[in-house]
C-alpha cells in the first residue's frame, strides 16, 4: 500500500469521528494480532458506507501506530478473513 495515496476519511460530523474513535478504543485485544485488527474493523463497520472504507480506516490506524500496514490491500484482508472461516 502506498502511503502517498491514502484516502482522507470524510466523517459527516465531529460526533461521528468521536464515535469511531471510541469504538476503536473499546477493543481490548492487542491491535497487532489478527483478532484485534478484525475486532476493530467490525466495531467501526456500521459507521462507514462500505466494508472497504472501514478496512482502510483501521489499516491507516495500524500504520499510524506501528509505521507499517497490517495488510497490503483490502483483498489480502478479505483472504485472511476467509482462511480463518475455513479453519
């Protein structure tokens, strides 16, 4: 993922941004784990128009925390979720 092409999240209001941030803080699992990443994704999913935007938001938060992306693309993220469902 190229950091120069990151999307800017346009929240409808500051209140919506605060709700997303609070929901991210509710997840107690370690952010570095797949489980922690997935839980953050599912916690904020209702605030986004589509699944990919929610993923991008969490992946950018991960980048801001660890200076690298957890997943290189939304497709890689979806493939990881699918592999977990199969197990």
